[in-house]
C-alpha cells in the first residue's frame, strides 16, 4: 500500500470512530506525504526518513509542543 492511500485510510478510520483529526494533524500528515512522496510504498519508508521529517529544517517552535 502506498503512503497516500494509507493516510487516507487512517483519516477515514478516525472519522468512522467519531474522533476525526484536527486541522493541524491533517496538515502534518499531508506534509509528511508530500515530503516522502505520495506513491511511496509503506514498506520502503525508513527510520531515517521519519527522523529527518520530524527534525524539520529549523529550530523547534512552540507549535511543535502543541
């Protein structure tokens, strides 16, 4: 399964539970998908890619701690 399909399935699952996601959480997931590439196979995602995304490109801001 590719990353874009997995994220869509996860968001749909959360909505089905009545929990949904707030806008900022959806934005983070979409940003992650764009960064790694929507067609990326889930089995190809490596720990280093996740760490790099989480580290970001600048210093931590107050937004990180929300």
